[in-house]
């Protein structure tokens, strides 16, 4: 199976246009929408970059908008459909994530915040520890 996201689309979420989807594409070409994103205080919207499949089999990605502080989030997607969310804070200081997630051998995750940033508006690199 291949997994991916769209940064827009997905129909309606709570009566408003959705802000993206996560999907699975099977080898036979069958597509399944696994989740939709919308501008809420849980998870945010507009997923950016690629999904990362962790050593534990979970999928990881970022959103660039919404969530508790309006700056997007880092999301761990469990196989049973549950999620764990880390909200990005201070968009005026660090920028919102605009790329996929990478991991190091120690299990730390990294995401890049773009557009604003604390030092001359260049952005930031986020480290998310297990």
C-alpha cells in the first residue's frame, strides 16, 4: 500500500470545507480515505509534505494550520485510527510546519517551520522527542 495526503479537499467537515485528507492506495488501485483534516483545535488542517512510516508501523505527518494555537501540528496516526497530536505554538516566532517529517535512529522526529521564524524571519527546525 501507498499512503499520502492532500493539503485541501475531502468534502465537508462539521459543515465546513475540509482542509485535506490522508489516503491509502492499494496495489489494485483502490483508494481509501483514512481521515480528513479541518481547522479545529484537534489536529489542525492542510497537511504538508509526505507521510513518514515509523519503525513502529505508525504514520507521522504535520499540518500547517489550525490546531490549538493556529500554527499546525505534528500527528502520530495509529493503525486502529486513533491519533496523538503535538500542537505547534507561537507561529509569529517559529513559523508553521511546511514539510514532511523525518526521524533519527534514536526515535526523535524533526519538522521545519517556514515563513516567519525567530531570527530574521527564516523559520525554525522542530525536534519532537519520543
